[in-house]
């Protein structure tokens, strides 16, 4: 069962799709043909062997701890539940990313 109903969820446009932040941490995201999953980096290599799972290389650089899962795999409810629950399990122990500080710009004189 997917337990998103009691989570603190915020939707954000990211990576050309929609990302779901859970408790202020990136958790899962959706694009047209794949799902982005944030998972425990310790299980990353093992999970890459699963059907339809690929390294997340959105920027051209592989991001360890993030994977894309193809839509064709996710049509099976069991698989969708597996991946989302995996992301939620890691979310519970993942650290919140540091927010970038906005650069201070002094007001222009008129």
C-alpha cells in the first residue's frame, strides 16, 4: 500500500516534470515516460539491476541515489507501490538539502 495521505507533501516543477517533496525532501518525481525515485545510495547499484531502472543523468552527470524507472514497468501496481515505498522509506532517514542563500543586492539609488 502507498502511504502518501499522511505525509507533508509539496509539489514542485523540477527536472522538466513534477517533483513531490515529502517533509521538505525530494522523494519522487514524474515525467511523461518515467518516474524519478530518490533512494538510499547504499542500495543504488543493486536496484539498477531491476527491470526498467536507469541512473538519473538528467544534467549529463549521474546522480547517485536517484534513479529513473520506465513507465512500462510501472503499469503493474505492485511495481509502482514498490518504488514509491522505497522512496518513502529513504525519505524518513534522508537529510534535508541545504537551501541556497539568496544573494543580497542593495537597493539601487534613484
